C-alpha cells in the first residue's frame, strides 16, 4: 500500500484546531513522533556503485535531509570488501562503515549479494552494522582461544588457470591451504607440477610443489599446505610445507611436499594454487588464517 505522503515528511499543523491538548500543538507532537518512526524504518539502498571498499548508493525513497542518528539502511553489497569500508548515500557525505562494536571492517566482512543492515551513529558519524559478522560470531564461539578464520573458498571449481585468495598484510601468523579432489587438465604431454604459493601482488615468495610429474592424466590431489609467516623479528622470512594424497594419476598414494623457505621485501598478502602448464578442472580450494593477534 502506497504511503499517502511518499517523501516521508509530515506537514506542520500549527493552524489545525484550537490550542490545547486536542489542537495544533497536540497534532504537531503526533506528527513529530510519526516522522521519527519513519526516520527509523530501514530504507532500501539501490544503485550500489563505487568500489568494494568505497561504496556509493541511492536511498529508496531518497533522503530528505542529512543522515539522522538512529536511521537504518538495508545494503546488499555488490562485492566482498577487502578492508575498511566507507559509504556515501545520496551524496550526503562519505562515512565509515564499522562493525556493530565500532571496529574497522576486515576483508570479506561484507559479502556480495548478502544483505546487511546499517544504523547511523550520529555521535561518531559512522554507519554501524546492526549484527555481528560471520568473523565476529566465530570469535565469540572460540571463547577467546587462538582464532582461525576463513580467508577464501573457491566452491566447486570449473576450468580455471589458478585459484587465488588475498588477505590483509600482517594479519596472520599462519595460513593453511586445503585442496579437495583437485584435478588437473588431461591435455598435453608437458610435465606438470602442483604448486601452492605464498605471494605478494608482484609474484611468489614461497612455493611448495610436488615436483614435475609425467605419466597418467588427469591427476587428482587432496591435501593441504601450511605457510608460517615471519613475525616482528624476521618479518621477511617465511616457511611452507605440506602433504597430499594423489588419488588419480601416476604412482597414486601419499606424498610429502618438501619444506621451502622464502623472503621478500614485500610482505605476503595472498595465496595461490595452480598446476604448471595446465588448467585446474575441478575440485575445491579453501584457505584459513591464524590471527597474529586477537581483534
């Protein structure tokens, strides 16, 4: 049912009725209360634009003033965030989007296509998430123990050259990459190596590999690789090692992926899984990080 006044404003009623509780003053108080209720009804955000971390949006219906303390909005992000987030609604000004307890957002706290409710905190001029993120719920469930969090999940793969997940520099002391029934392309005769690498934007730092393999194809791997990320004393020294089970291909069975070390002036911010010379064709890859410090 359409609102009788779709711009959500209540007309002044000073001239309505005689003075007193049942006159204009009373009507104005009722109007103000109704206006406040409308202000607090969640507004749908549409035309989501900008970038994953600097969001722009339109309010439906449009805002008729600046943000109001307690005002709520329903946001469906167009992309996962990669770090701290800002939002500008109806060009009323860019403000930080923070967690329900006022902390800056971490990567993937906002998930593409998953709705989340925001409330404007006029005291601190920021939009707060009304509900905890999946990461924060996991932290609660851990009871304050050392905390693992998911960095990424490929889901069921189609044909791809590689799988790569990014994360915030310095966030993790350890990263584990788990691969399940990961199959390589059967085409070509060139030797192929399963390669899992800890990287920065320009290239690999540490690569753990099963070595070039020839013979029966496709190959299908299940296993994991662990990366220990250097701390404050040796911030550029990192280790990688792992295990896999080859369930299909030449010499099926368990394999140890040898210990590797690496260093680079650029600190790691991603992990990648690939097979040299051929595509990955099916399977799933999941990465987890062990927090260096509790949030």
